[in-house]
């Protein structure tokens, strides 16, 4: 089943409404589906002689230029208490450089996923996006949110089944990647339209690593991990990575495999995927 996909013009319109007062239903609908109409909406707001509004419009234009795309995910109550939107692709080097102004990746190309970014640096990147958007819309997915979207309703080792021989159709991994990352979106997506959920680069998650995932749950008020561990021995001072990478053997790319790194770790096979939560910004 295909999931609705949302482009950056939709996000920018949302952020613009937060800054400049609500768009009309027609203006918002136009902005959702046509970048040309969104540009006209921006031009309308440019007539407002207000420095704060002008600043936010400039930020919205930056967001639009980054061209993020998201897939709507409707989780069960064990995963999250409301729908969320997960990035169609891993964040690219062009998108990272568009926010940070520099590219830390080993092999540099705009369409490659960004790598060599620590969890802490990712938080700074997200913080800048949220500053542009005018609210806490962006974050990393929790481990539960990542896996739910990856599985896309399946229970097999991979979302395409248990046949390892099919992995190369969906993932860049040790057997086919040539020891390097590849441009995002070249392999087949999962059933919900998400690309590179396996391989290419490991993806940071929001969560601290907990040895027994049954002790961890999402704090639905604060949208963060709430640890219910009986002892501190169950909590690792590292963050979760999921999905495997271009250097991974098949067993490390499954829907359930869990990796981990310390927060300041940078690795040439480690990147991330964004989550967009519109209600988080609206509920401030």
C-alpha cells in the first residue's frame, strides 16, 4: 500500500502559517500541492512590512530549497500516539551542506547520504532546521518509529521476506556497494515507499541504547524515550543505529538488527534520516 508523500513546499507552508498567521484553507491547499502556488503565497506575505515576518519568509525559502520529502506513517499505540512523517530518503550531503555550510563526508557528492556526522552534530543540524521552521517539527525517529516504518506491516527478516538473495534489489551492502555509499533512492523502496531502509549508511535514532527493548517506551507527552529499566545495567551510554550500511553483511541489515555508537562517534558509514512531526510544533 502506497503512503502519501509530502514535499518541502508543504512543510514550508506549515511553518509560514505558524509565523505569519494561518493561511486560508485554499492557500494552504495550494501550497501543499504546487510549488508555484506556494511561491505566490510567499510573495503575498512579502508585502507585509514586518522584519520578523520577512526573516521567517527567508527561512521558509531555505527549507523549500532543501527539498526534503516525507512519507506519512500511521503507527499503532505501542509505537506512537499520533501519525508521523519519515524521510523518504536518508539526508543527503547537499541537504546537510545547505544547512551547515560544510560537508564532512568522506566521499563527496551531493546525492550521496551524508556520513561522518555524530549524534550530537545531527542534533545541532535539527536544531537549525527547527529554528528556520519556527518550532520543534524535526527530530530523529525513535527506534520503535524507525522499525515500524521499515517493516511496513511485515514480520519477516526483511520487509521483502526471508530470502537473502533478494537483498541486492533493495539495499547497498557489502556484496554490491563497492565499499562506498551510493546516491539515495536508486534501489527499490519498501512497501510504504521508503528508500534505503537497509544498507547505504547506518541511521542514527533518538534513543539511548537499552539492552532489553521491552524496558523502553515512548514518553507520549515529551516525545522522547522513557526508560523503565529495573537496573542501570540495562542502559548503555550509547545511541541506537539501525539499517546497516554499505559495508554490512546481510545479517546486519535486517529489520530487527540493532547497532549502537557513542554520541560523538563519526563514521564513514553512519548517517541519518529525518522525522517530521507537525503536531509537535503546533502544540507549543
